[in-house]
C-alpha cells in the first residue's frame, strides 16, 4: 500500500543528514558539556557551534539563544519568565484567541494566579488586526505574545507591525515561531520581537529540542532551576545530540528554505484550487495569500473530520483535523471556532501539510481519492440526507 505523509505540521521526519551529524554525540563524543575535561569540551564546542548557526539564522547574537526541550518549554518560559520578572511593573498580558495550547494554557494559568489576560480576536481568515492590539495595551501591560503563523489554518500574522506597537509602548513582544522557523524568514530584527520560540522537530530536526531567543537586556525569570547551564538561564544537562541536530537542521533550512517554499506553494495552490472543483460545499480555512507555504485546511460540509481521517488512513494518506496535541479530544478546534465556524462545520475540517519529501504524485493521489471518500461518507450522513 502507498504511504503518503501530508502531516508535516504535526512533525517532520528527521533529515538523514541531521541524523548523521548527531550520531557521534551518542557514544564517541558523549561527554557532559559542563565538564572541564576534553570529553566535555568537545561536546561544549558542538553546542556553541549550533548556537552560532541558529543565531546567524535568526539575525541574533549567540548569547541571545537559550536551548530548551522544544516549543512548549520555550513558550512556557517566555510567558512565565516575563510575567514573574515584571509582576511588580504590571499584571496584564495580551495574546490572541488562536494561539497553540503551549501559550493559551500558561496564559490561563497566569489568569488564575492574578494576572489579567486579553485574548485578542481574529477575523474570519484568522488575521489579527494590529489596531486591536494597540487598543488593548494599558499601563499595566508587560507582554504581548502572538504566534507567527497558525499551526491549523496557516495564517501568517503581521508580526512586524505588532512588534512596532509593542516597542512604542515599551512592552515586551514574544512570538511563537514554531510553525515558521526553518520555513519562512524569521529574522528577529525584521519581526521586531524580543522573544521567539522554535522547535527542531518542525524543521527536520529531532524531537524534544528547541530554543528561545531572548533579546539582550530582556528581563526574564528562570523557568527551570538547578545547575548553571545556558549561562545560568536554563538548568539541566544539555541535550548535546539534539542541539547538534537542531543546528544541522537550521543549516539545511538556510540552504533549502526558499526553493522548498516555492515548491510547496505550487502543490498547496494546486490542492486549494482542485479540492473545491472536485467536491461541492467545501470552504477554505485561513487566509488566501498570507498563509504558510505548506498549509491547506478545508471544511467539508456534512461530515466529521475524524471519519475522513480514518478513511484516508486506510488508503495510506496521513492528514490531520488540526493540532496533533489535541487530536484525541472531541471538542472542535478553538482556532476554527475563533474564525467563526459553527460547531458542525468546525468538526468537518481537514488539514493537509506538505514538506521536504512531498511529491506532486502525492497530491494527485489525494485529489483522486478524497472525492470518493467524501461521497461515501456524505451518503451515510443524516445531515446530508436532510438537506
Ligand atoms: N507552538 C506551535 C505553533 C506548535 O505548532 C507546536 C507543536 O505542534 C508547539 C508550539 C509545541 O511544540 P513542541 O511540540 O516542540 O513542544
């Protein structure tokens, strides 16, 4: 049976070149990077090399990079770190209604602890209006956190404009760039951000490793306490092989990013054009142009996303109904509800995400089989019968 992976936004395979770069750091060069001896020092050197590669990629300084265990930790670190460093200055945080749970859950937790959080709304394409952010800022605002691009519907936010507003008002600005780093430009200077999260497994690096960029001078409390790794900013023995893998993955991304994005945009637009031609009553979610090169998200009326996923899986096609982290919950996605979809339509949504090893024939295979699956499921749907 064919196996077609169209779920690159959930995670990517680790590039074989990344695995090759990581391999020596499991046995041959296994030393603890904090050790003084040569075993430790060769591991430390590898980490500092990866830090330099990542810093250059982001247009940052190496000392502004903190390696973490992934996107979730980086997001939690940014929110809790700034909230607790600045709690005497103010207790107000602004974020959006469509953030990943790695942001919205810490934000809700901070609310319980006495902070005030404004969840700014988005329009029906998932876009935030920077004017709404401007209006929400008060004298008590200490942090704005808005994701660079949404993981479900792919909408890319006007980060640079929001960053200007934050700077004018003297408020720190964080962006969750987990879906964009390694895929589109994420230069911190152009984005006007003070903090930025990324995660290696979204750009062909290993799972369980990421980074938080923290602009020099930004006040932030430690999130993990213990040893003095990462210049005392993040305790725990370094994940040397993971960090080396992240560095290699970023190096590959800087070489391939533009070409890959152009290829994915072509396949993405083919799907966006052909799906409504072949299937009636489908609606594109997300912004028509300001969207991730690899993201296609359609609501297919009268059927459940989960039944479509199972039927696609039987044909070897891997897709998603939204965020992999919540795919076990039966609640419709908060992102789809935030763009104004009614529950029953939000339930019938599918995300296809392309990546480094996607092929035109994968897209053609999907286009060949999706209409028959939809037809079969609609024939069984009471909602469709009633129509
Ligand atoms: N933020 C966004 C936008 C994501 O898509 C994800 C992962 O799906 C995360 C954060 C969490 O990253 P990680 O899986 O590395 O913890």
